């Protein structure tokens, strides 16, 4: 029987050769090596002579082979040309991916790669700073910057390999079952490495999902991220890589057709915290004073919501800071305006330095709630006044004061009835809900209608005509049976 290791080596060799009879997409993703280029730029050429630069690149290549083996099919590129050097510097420093993407496409047109690693080496004090960043061709995104320090020239080579591997973001195909569980098929995971720990994905690692859509001919149409969704790796019983799906969406990865693939790319906390900024969807105005509750688990259906581990309030810029904590990999965030829950979503602090979350402005609901509260206050006064008049009518009738009893009933009948209050409620609720729907804010419209229904239920409960009718009948019966009435 052919061993799995032998299959992996043969598969890697087939993909690596131009005469391979098997296309890369026909090879299981676990046996598919990564196509990687590594560009190294040495600052201050006088500090790093040409011979040293060439020797270092060769040493890096050999060390990667001894560490990663066939899992990476890679080339080390000298960043001596001005275009390559500028590309490395742009990759390391840019915060706007679109500017790098255009430049990368132009410079790397003749050498496309699945993964591009950019490394910059420059003197810093008595040592050397070694910085790396990865460009992923599938998602067309830059990963976080990774930096370490070499105290001597001899340490530069291992430092380059260390930061390059740290910057590298593994990919995985995501398979989901009917119950929502997810399994990760990690790319190149079954290709053996000389270092058994190289490229290992640890339990608790985070993957961010994205979808790739193809046409009927197998040509890629688009790649798009799955919003408000992360996957956390957990061990499987049979050696498979399982993942917990944390999402604000009902079915983030389900219901896909055969022309859509679900993938995930690894993400790590490279910042001490994430600044979450809540803005108004319509115009980007910051929403201050919103309550942000942090929990370590999502809301479970049929269970009461647990007490938050922390409760924050957005400042004048609409922001709160979510620190990285060892006890929580994924923070479940509940955003509230007063008692109303605006959104629940998972956030992994530290992966992004800042996250902007556009939400519908809850001001319309708050205004409606205030106006309905005024009507509810009037309703309470009317109910209390009517109850007093009806009690007076009954007491007067029992005492034989029938004129006074009739007068109390007349006053009670003149008070606003349920139909009047329903019209007033509708005059508040209907235009507010319609305005929210016209703005595309279905959530606000639903909340406004819920407020209207709640107020209407109070009207039906406390201002129905049965109480008045029953008192009128009781007073008439007391009149009829009063022996002193002539």
C-alpha cells in the first residue's frame, strides 16, 4: 500500500512540474503546496554588501527547505531593482490595501504567486530590525506586520525565516454539515515537513471565512468575505480539524451551490486591542452613548442571557476599546440603545486595529418611544379617572343617589375611548415605521411597530368598553330594585 507521505511527495512533485498531467485543482487541498515568493530588501546597501545579501538569501532558502520542505514551492527574490524595493517598502508600510494591490499587480505581472512574503532588514541601534508582511493572492489582502530584532548579523537569517513564517497565513477549505458544524481542510497539511511543528495550526486559532464563486466553466467570478463571522479551531476526535462557527448571521456558510467554495484564512491578534466605532449607516455620524456588553459566548436559544463580563459605553466618537484578553479568544458583543438590542456580533480583539460598524440610527425609535410614552401616561390618567368615576357611580347608586350616579356615568362615557387612543397611537407609529422602511432600516421599523403593539395592548386591556357597560347595567339594576325610588 502506498503511504500517505509518498502520495504527498508525488502530488507536490506533479504540481511543481510544468508537464504535470494533474491540474492543481484536481489534487486534494491537503496535498496542494503553497506557491510562495519571498522578497527581501536590505536597507543601506553599504551596511549590507552584495555578497552578504546574496549569501543571506541562499541561507534563507536552505533554512526554509529544512523547515517547511515541500509544503512551500517558493522562490527568494532579490529586491535590488527599484520597483521590487519600492514594493517591499509599500507592503510593509501601507494601510490602504488598494494602493498596494495596484502596484503589486503591475510589478508582479510576470511572477504571480499564491502567497507573497515581503521582508525588510535594516539597522536599528546595535542590532537589526527584521519586518515581514504577507500578501495573499486568493483574498487579495495584506496580513499584519510582524517584526523581530537580530542582535548580530548571524541572527538575520533565522530571524527572516521566523518572521516570514509568523506572517504567513494558512488557508483552508471549509466544509459544513447540516447541524452547522465546520471542518477545515488545511491546504498542504498532509505534505510532510522536516520540522513536524512547522506550519501547525494550534487549537483556538482563528480563521476568517470567504466565499469564491465560479461560473459553469470553472472560471472565478468573485471572491467576497463573509461578514460578522469567524471560525475558532478545536481538536477533532479522529485527527480532523474542526471549527466552531461564530456568526451574527443565521446561516453564514450554508445553502451554497456547487459553484461556490467556502475558504478560510488564518487571522491572529497582532494588536493589543481593537477600537470598535459605531456609526450611523446613513451618513457615518458617530453614535455616542450606545451600550456595549461583552460576553464570552453567544446567546443560546431557550436560555437566559448570561451576565456580561464587561459593559462599556461609546464615547463622543462612537468608540469603545476591546482589549486582547487571554481568557477570551472571541468576544461576543451586544450593542444596545437603552433597553433595545441593536446588534449581536462576534469580534476577535487584536486582529484589526480598528473596526467600523454602521448601524441604523435608533433616534427615530427613541423619538417614537418618547411620544408613545406620553400617550401611555395620558392613558394611565384616563384609566384612573374612569375607574374613579365608575366607582363613584356604583357607590352613589347603592346609596340611592341616582342623579349623582348618572352624572358620574355621563362623565365616564365622555372620556376618550379605546378607538380614540388607537387612532392616536397609529398617528405616531405608522408614519415613523414607514419612514424607517423607506430608509431601508427594517429593524427600526419592526421595533417601532412592536412599541405600537405594546401600547395598543395596554389600551385594549385597560380601556375596553366592558367595564363601562357593566357599571351602567349595575346602576340600572340598583335603580330598579331601590325601594325608595318613586
